[in-house]
């Protein structure tokens, strides 16, 4: 079973860490932050796989530990 969240929830998460929605390349949303490589997140039917949310959270956690 695939778990998904609404894109709006994902958008709020990225923005809360200073990332901005820069471009839309269907089906991807591109988030950027100065000094970082961009994140490309696939969006289907206004939903984002929880897998990508978890990867982003792990990335943020790793940065906070460094």
C-alpha cells in the first residue's frame, strides 16, 4: 500500500525549512534553497508519496546533526 500526503502539506514542510517552490516540470515540483542542490518531488493527483517526505525529513535531520 502506498501512503500519500496532500501536496499542500508537503509545500508547508519544505517552506518551513526555507525551501521555495521554484519550478513545475510535470509531474515534478522543484524546490530550491541557496547553497543546496534542488529537490525534485513527483506530484500525482495533488498527492506526494510519503517516501519523499521521509527522505526530506531524513536529509534535514542529517543537516542538523552535522
